[in-house]
């Protein structure tokens, strides 16, 4: 009998192995066993010493702050995930990458510039005073200087005098509307500036500024980090910095997952990391739920390497210098019910080259991604950026995008690499407020599109979307093939529909049907079509509604070959008669000028049906009278005309 009990106990021990719950609290002690709320561990260093097993849980006490970087190297199993979460009630526990900087003294050469020792092994991406970020020093403080002439990719002549030796500082400029660069200055002589590396040429006549140098500090709160001497400098002409709390993002990551699968992370906040708040490499079946990501020096969340089966839901990503979320080479992912805000909004603080300053990025050769019910707002470049086939983009609200860089869109795809192999649906999204500032360029009207299908995109369904108030077009088809644009509303964009061939591909076999193209102003063409061949190859137009106060000139056909000798602006009837398109389309209310106050577009930006109370008598575009209230389905819209 005693052997029976021995083996029974042995079985219990082995069956429970790997299913331990570890507790962490600011009131804990790393000498505790960590397995109860009354004997919790204290530090992330202790967590990183544990060998987590499938089914283990790591729980952080709510309302507490933990400094460090969590490294996850062990995998769970199906049904036995390794879980990182919280316990007790209150605010989410915070994993912070920040360390405090103290001991400020005035520099001997300038009484307004203070210095402190800062033992950091890499460049600093942010600097915080009382938990709020401070501006990196720059010259000039506002606006920009001008590139008079470029000599090659590395050298340019400044129009304005270069009065300081800026060697070692960073030059910030744009080599294209969509490319914001920051490159280290190697050499300065007279008005010549040479940088260490550049992928593309400078653009003559465009702007630049200089940052990340002690010589730029002349505004209260500006800072600079001298990596070689391990000192941080602060311009403070009022008060003593020793009376405030200053922090640097010391740790590169909040959570670092490397070659580990079946991990669940939920109900915590990660803030003030130097690089990426949550980073996963070659890791599959990662679940991120109800996380808050705040103040990341580069990206909020990044997955790269071969990953599959990952699910990101109900997360908030806010205040990120570069990309909000970037999923590289990931397949079978779900990204739903997340909020991404304030990403890539400071020129020169995001990364160089393309694919930066984005809200959400998805790039994969395989695909199978669901991107749904997300709110993406206030983004430096594209709101949703994907280069993959087998993608569903549904029920997203994308607003205020391309605020720093142009030649982008609220929802953007590109097929220059051939990854976009079709089976793509973009449906029931609301896209609004694409309005880039022409920073460091001389472009008068930035190219900011609502939905932008770029360079040879193919086999895409764009249906039931509402796109409004974009500085360029509502939808831009750039050398696309087999694209269906059906039952969408494009309203009050500078141009509602734009189709043109790309350098690589002609636009062909597209179907444009059942859409409403509404231009409120005479200066807003309803459609512009440009083709190297003739309009019959572009595709088929049918059953569309065209509304413009300029009935006779609302459609523009632009030639790109001698076969079409001149640009023509025309009415719907002339377009129909000349090119045999839109035989069943209409120009409702065409030629009738509407005052802004007479036309309203009502949107339901939520995931549930919503009743909207009306204060006037209206008619819809079909002439149906609408009064008192109207019920809109999720992510839908209606255009109403006020009746006098």
C-alpha cells in the first residue's frame, strides 16, 4: 500500500509540473517562492531566471510598476499556453523600460544647458520629464533650410549658410514624398554637407533640418544625448532640473519573445521602451489581448521571422515614434478590435526608408489575415498598409493619416514584390481625413488617397466602403488588374475616383459599379482616367451615381499616348456616348450647386446599428423623403440633402 501512495504522489507531481502560477508585486521579495499572493516575487530579473513550462502563468499585481525587459524563450503547448497577465483589481500593472536620470549640473559654457551622466549603451530614442516626452533639439527650431543642389547621393549644397560644424549630427530630409530620411552627417565645409549613407538622391529645392546635436539646444526642454561620453544635455532656462523627474527609455523591449510558441499576454501596460514594446521573432500562436502600449521609441508591436496563428485583439497602441504595429512574414493572423493612435507624428523620429511611420503594417508571402473592427487615427503615413494576398480588411475606421509623409493612403497596398496574389477584400470601412502637410517638399497638394491600390495590385474586391474628405482621391487605382469597386460612397474628396497606369502595369479589366461619387465643389472632378491604350481596356463602368455642381466637366479623360491626343473634361452623357461606359449610370442632381449646409453625410462608425436623430427634413439621393430619424447599419453611411 505504501508503494501505491508513493507512485500516486509521484504521478500528481509530474502531472502538475509546468502548470505553476507565479505572482509578482512591488511589495514582494525575490527570495520568496512566488507561488502565492502572500509570497510574491518582486522583479523582472527574477522572472527571467525562471524556466517557464507549458501551462505556467506569470501574474503581475495591478497598480504596480515593474522596471525591465521580460524575455520569453520557452514555449507553451496547445491548450497549455504560457500566460503573462495580472491579478487583483485596479489599473493594469505597468512594465516600463524607463530609468531615472538624476544629478543635473550646469555646463561651464552655457548656464541654460544642463548635463547629467547617462549610462546607456545605445542611442536614446526619447526623453521624459514628469512622464511627458520632450523635443529632441533641432536647427532651425521651426521650418526648414533648403537643398540648393545635390552632387550625388551623399553630398548636397545648402542654399542657406551652414554656420556650424554639424559633423555627427543627423540630417533630416525627404528623398521622395513617401521617404523621410535621417542620416548622420560626416562632413561639413562652407555650404557643403556630406552624409555617411543614403539610398536615394537628395531632391533639389526641397527642405532639410538638423537634429541630435548639442549645438541645436536653444529652446526650453530640448535635449541631446552624447553617446560616446555618456552624457545627456537639457536646455532649461527656467527652474532647476533636479526638481523634476527625468527618465530615459533604458530597455530596448518591454516583452521580447524569441523562438517561443503558444504564449498569451494580456491585461498589462508596456511603456517607455527604447525600441519596441512587444517584439516576437520566429514565434507562432502568440496571443496579445487587452494590452496598453504607450510611448515606444520605435514600434509599438513587431512580429518578424516565420510566425503563424497569432491573434492581436482589444489592444491600445498610442504615442509611438514609428510604426504602431508591424507584422512581417506572418501568416494566419487576426488583428481585431484594436486602437492605434498617434504613431509616426514627429518627422525625424521615425525610421528611415520605406515602410515606416505607419499605423498598421502586414507583409507576407502567404497571407491569410483578418484585419477588422479597428480604430486607426492620427498616423504619420498609411493607416493600414498591407502587401499580401488572402486578406480581409473589414469594419475599420481609419482617420487622419499621412500627416507627415505623402503618396500614401488610409488603406494602402502595393504589389511591386508580387506578394499581392489576390483573394483580397476591403469592405465596410470608413476612411476619412487624409491630409498631409508638404513637409520638407515643395509639393503644393500632397498625394493622399483614401484607398490606394498601387503598382500592379490585382484580384481585389473593394465594396461598401465610405471614403470622405481626403486631400487627393477617394480611391486610386494605379496599374491594377481585376479589381472590383462596387457599392462604395466617395464624398467630398478632392477627386473621387482616379485610375492611371503605373510604370510596370497597365490598368485593365477593372469593374466600377454601383458606386456614389459625390463632389461638393466645382474644383473636385468626379473621376480622372488616364490610360496608355484606350478606355475600353481599363474595365467596365456601370450603375454608378455621379454628383457634381459642374455637370459638363465632371469626368476627365487624360491621354498618355498619341492615340488620345488631348485631355477632355466631359459630362456623363458625353463620357457614355464617346467611350461606351456607364450606360446605366446617372448624374443625379448634376449641375445643381449645393451649399455646404444643405448636404450632409451621416456615418455610423461603430460595430452596431445606430439610430441618428434628424433635425430637418431631408431627401436621400434617390429622392426618398427622410425625417425624424434614420437607422444606419454598422460602418455604413448615407448622403442627405436638406429640403427648404
